[in-house]
C-alpha cells in the first residue's frame, strides 16, 4: 500500500469533517437520519481507537503523551478533549473556549507564534 503524506491525511480528515458539518447544517431530515445511522458509529469507533491509544500505563501516565512531557504530571489532552466534547455541558465548553481565546490573543499581541 502506498504511504500517504501526513499533510494529505490531515487535509482529508479536515475536509471530511467540513463536509459532515455542511450536511448537518443543510441536509433534510431523512438525510440527517441516514447520516446518523452511518457516521455516528464511525465517529464512536474513531473516538474509542484514539482513546485506546492514550490509555494510561500502570503509573497513570498516558502511553502516547508522557514521552513528550518533561516535567510534572499533566492530564492527557486527548482524554481532556473527549470529556469536553462528550461529557461537559455547553456552559463549560463555552467557558473553556473563551479562556483559550483570551490566552491566544495575549500571545498574538506579544508577537509570539
């Protein structure tokens, strides 16, 4: 099998997500029902695979992320994202989004990437 460059993989996934967003926003009810029947199982399977790759080891460290972390114990960003998108209520998601935006604006004003 031919290897696909990482940038092409990322682009393909982003395009698929954009396409699904358009369907959710613009499709009629029968199309949305079909979409739910086909895409929701794909997405739950993808989340399960991603979370399995980030299961903690016997010490409680993420097997994927902890190799990149030098100091301290930080919660796995994949598990935090899963909780935020799948469990947290809408108010909590909005608060985190605003916090992230404020931090990003501060960094941009300081001229850092």
